[in-house]
C-alpha cells in the first residue's frame, strides 16, 4: 500500500500540542523547549510564516519562519517526522517558505549539528559570517 500524497499548506494554525508532537517525531525536540507549552505557543503566535506538510490527516512536517517579506527570511524551525524523512519534504517546505516570504528575500537559517550536511545537498550556500548571542 502506498502512502498518501503529501499536501503542503500555508493556511493552518497549529496548536502547541500538535507542534510539540511533530517536534518529538523529528529530531528537533532535542533543541526546542517542548516542556514549555506556553513558550511553544508564543513561538507559533509570533512567527509570520508557517508551512505544514500533511500525509492524509497526519502532520508530517513544519517550516516556521520570520520575515519582512521583502529582504530577509529567517527559517527558525524545519521539522520532518523521522518516518517521512528522505522523501524531499524538507526541501519542499523550504521552497514553499521562500515563496510565501517572497523570492526576493534571502532565506537564512542556523543548521542543527546533525543537519549541516543536508543543506548544501539541497542547494543552500554555507556562510561562515554568522554571529549570535545565545539564549539564557
């Protein structure tokens, strides 16, 4: 039996519970505050681009970003259910995020250690000029 087609949507509001569940089914929960529903809800409330990927009624991927829709877009979360990885879902989520943010924007992200080899494979350039003040 084949899996249902993956449907990508930009018009869904996720609950904190649904987002936390997906983060746990991906490898991203290790680096997100999944024990704080309030903080996750705030992340969802204040991001301005959210692309979701669905297999039937199952949420299998999320891209969450912040953008000004004209110059830059920061892709802060890219999560794909481990059972659905290596099917092009992450790349498609990035492409859909860039379309919504505006293709004239520069799409920027900080790669998780395990994903550093993934992004060049899908055509993203590595830059070494990044600076940050870490969270407390």
